[in-house]
């Protein structure tokens, strides 16, 4: 049981390049989340998916797209990377949207955009 | 909009000192409250959580937190810190019956031997 996994761990992009961050969980959780973590700002929600086939915007969705490929996988895509997207990205999952569970986090992807 | 405030941005302590990290939130309704810890180079892990019941909750590694509804606070405490407690600590709130978390900005704790 690996929990929540993320790939890659590190990535450097040039401005304008695109990439997809991958997240997978093996806990049969329904809901999945993407956050970005910036110094002095805590974690901010980018997008979330309450269940397979649904996605919704969070606090800072601009510049990102997501795909809930199946119950296990939730990917985050940067179509045209900008230096402002330099951050650490965390994926998280939760059994269901009942408000009674804590979120389980992946190890993070450190992205630098030059 | 709802928000979470952590007023201590950086705390430096010696081993065996007592710790209290402040957390206040702005929302008048029912909330669920969490403290997460992020050790250097690692992902976030749950320290403790409050959903209902006894407002004094105990978590892992000797941490505890007290929910004071009248003060909109959920402060984290530990009577005697260890060097291994060096980490960043995040308070988070979710509104009742939802699970979208609102995080505070975090408190960096450094413990020196």
C-alpha cells in the first residue's frame, strides 16, 4: 500500500513549456486534490475532484488544467509554464466527501520554471 | 472569505522547552480542525484533528490542541519539545460537511539541542 504517489519528484521547465504532474492513490479514495505550496503562503487549493468524472476549481486554478483519469489517478497540467508557477505541488486524497476524514498527502513535486 | 491565521511564523526553542503555536480561523459556523506537520523534505502528515466532542484533542508524538470556540482558536501545544520536532506546522480548517481544507501560512519550528 503505497498511499499517494507523485511523479516526477523534481522538474525544471523553461517559460512556455508544458508538462503534466501525475498523482495516483491506491487507497480506493473518492476525492483527490491538487495544492501548491509557496513560502509564507501555506498550501493553496488549485483543483479538486470529488469523484471520478468530476473536477472543480479551487482557490488558484488559473494556468492549470486537471484530468481525473480514473478513480486512482488525478493529473495536473501546465499548458504554458510561467515563472509564477515555480512551487512545490502536492496531491492529496480522502475516502469520501463527508467532512469526517483527514487528507492523505503525496511526497510532492518541486517545479522550477525559468 | 474564510481564512486561517498562524501568527507565529518562526519559532526557535531549546530542547525540553514548552511549545504553543497559535491558530485562529474566521468562520462562524461548524468547522473541522486539523494540525499537519511537514518534516524537512517530507510530505504533510496529520498530527491531530478535531471534529466534535472533547475540545482537548491528543495527537501523535505528545502533541495536543485545544479548540476554544468562543475564541475561534485551535492552538497546538507540547510540554517538552525535542530536536526531532524541528519541522513546519500547518493549521487547517474545513467547513462542516465539506473537506476542502483552508490552510494557514505555517509556522517553522526549530529546536536546538
